[in-house]
C-alpha cells in the first residue's frame, strides 16, 4: 500500500477525542511555552493524555491545511502516555527529564515502504527520557531542492499563502512551529 494511503487511513481511524476537543482545555495546554508545558507535565498540573489530545487535534488541523506530515503516531503515543500518567500517579515522579513531552521528527526514510528496523540514537535517547514521537514531518526531495516538496508526499504549503510551497530543509517542522502544531 502506498505510504500516502497509509497515512490517510491512519488519520481516518483516530479516536474521536482527537476530532472533538474542548476549546478551553485545549487552550490551557496550547498557550504555554515548551518549558512551561514540561514543568506542568512533570508536576502533574497537566496530564500527558490531555497534552496529547490537544496537540494531536492541532497537529491534524495543521496537516489538513499544509500537508506537513508523512506519518502520525497518535494512537501509539496515547497508549504510552496513559502508562506514563499511571506511573506518575503511583510514584509522584516524572518518567525521565522529558516526561511526556511531544516531539516531531523530520522524516528521513531513504527507502519508501521499507521502514528502518531501528531508531537513530537521538530518538532512543528522547524516548528513554520520557518524550514521545508524535509525528514525522515532510521533507524536500533528496535534500537538494529549495522548497519542501517531494514526489511521494507532495508539497508542504506556505501557511501565509497556500498557493506557494514552503522553502527550506525543515518544511514540515516549520509548519508545526508556525501553526502551533507542536
């Protein structure tokens, strides 16, 4: 199955909580800096599941507008943070220095439909420290072009003018930052 179709199917079969989010609860999580969110997660003021649902909702909205994602792991991350929340409730301590923080990574898959059998070291480190990889973002073809476009996932639109592509190496990542997707 083509990777774009796999992504579309994943997005269509997400739990309803990612589509029906209470705006007030979402604002409580979304309107803070990363450091503030890290502290809120580490102290239990914000539960990890609440953060995943809020950022997952925004992540989907950002992708629908700009085509910035190549893969999402919302179901997997939701299961992982429920475990992290349960561990926090029992021990009263965060799991790792990055307890429940959500991170996206640039998709660097060289062989489409042949996923790597292992993570790069940096991914293993952030996972060990309690972070969660929520999505992979779009990238430019062979890392040689000036705009974020490739023949597999298409182009990532510029949020300020959807008729233009986004420039630069970190196109999908840039979209998430610009539109507060992560």
